[in-house]
């Protein structure tokens, strides 16, 4: 009776975790931080204060293959006509750097979302597998004994560990990103 209880407990653990993560994913999809919107807001403030056109500044602010050298030269000529000062060019450079940080942060967020999605699928899969197998299977590998339940938990814990590392890295990058936004915003408004 003890093995059946352990199997049901493990199945309940995985199914419960899967359901909780599924609900969290649904809620998370709407509430993920939008660093792109923050950067665009900074760009708009910068353009409004200096009375610049959006189409004329984008080639210098964003890295893209569609903004070739000649388009960037047109933008530089436009800024020259607007009598751009050194401080303004420095802000332009910082906003471009902010775009790179945003892109890096977006990658971390995307990876985290996919990782949690993977853990959700893994939870349901292992819960179903432990229900279907219905008993503990013992594996022997070079005098090392482990059960299928321990294997499930090991894979699950590795995925959770990777998620925690991602959360830590994301926290550090986000802190750096928010500080950069505050500095640029202060320079624009000051």
C-alpha cells in the first residue's frame, strides 16, 4: 500500500504543479514587463524636446539591416541641420545602447517563458506517466540504484534550477536596465 500512496503522491505533485504553472502562464502572458514600450517612451520624449521627426532618427537609434549607411548619413545630415549639440548626441548614443539592453532583456524573458512552459508540459507528462506505470521501476546502473520516480524528480529539479538561474540573471539585467532608463530620463528632462 505504501508504494501506491507514493505513486499517487508523486502523480498529484506533478499534476498540481502543472495546473498551477498553467494558470500562472495564462496570467503571466498579460503581465510580462514591456521594456520595449519604456524605450519607445524615452525615444518619444527625446524627439519631442528636440522637435525631431521619428523617421529621421530611427536609423541611428535602432540596429537593422534596412537602415543602411546612406540612410544613416541622411539622418546625420538632418541632425546637423537641426544644430545638434554634443549633449544631444550623447543622449542619442545612450538611447541606442538602451535598445541593446532591451533586446537582451527580451531574450531572457522569452527564454523564461518557454522554460516555464516546458516545465508545465513536463509536469503533466510525468504526472500521467506515473499514473500509467502505476508502480516503481528500479534501474541499476553500475551499482547505482534509482527509481523512475527519482528520475522524474531529477529532471524536474534540473529544469527548476535553470529557471532560478534565469530569474537571477533577469533580475540583474532588469535592475541595470531600469537604472539606465532613469539616468536617460533625468538627462532628457534636466
